[in-house]
C-alpha cells in the first residue's frame, strides 16, 4: 500500500492546532482512534465523509489535502476550535440587544487587558 505521509502529517498538525487528541478528533470525523492513528501514520487516507466532518469542526481540509492554507485573505487568522465555536455562537444570536451586549462586553474586556499590558504595575504597600 502506498503511504500518504504528507497528508497524515498535515492531518496531525490540524488536529493539534485544534487542541484535540486522536480519540476526540476521530470521534468528530466518525472514526476510531486506531483509524486516526493510521491516517496520521500514512497507512490509510481519510475519506470525504471524515474530511467534511472535521471541516465543520474547524479543520482546514484544503491544507490537509494540498499543503496550502485556505485563508480567504492573506494573513488571515486561523481559528482554533474554541474561537470558532465562540464566533459561530455570536453569529447565531438572534436578539440584537443580546448581540450588542456581547459586543460591548468583549470590547470592554479587550480594553482592560490592553490597559494592563501598557500601564506600569504599582506595588501596594501593606501597613
């Protein structure tokens, strides 16, 4: 049997980028951990159903198959699983007031984090 090592290596890279172990990634694709191991070792190649399922979970299937990232815009950020889920949840907020509240919370949190990074720390005196 011919080996599919480049695809297997890129599949492993995508799994790790998403922060998943072999068993969890395999389950997303409707497969087993042993099959996932075989994919990554180059012993087998994933089928279309597996690739479609992991794509829905945030894997860059174009990269897995071709070695070329599928960024729509040059320099685009590739989201991990948690970030992709957060964005998907935000997109599905139906109530505009709720969506506005989430946006305001995110902006305030980001501004606070930026202030913490740019302002010098002051030590509090006790006593």
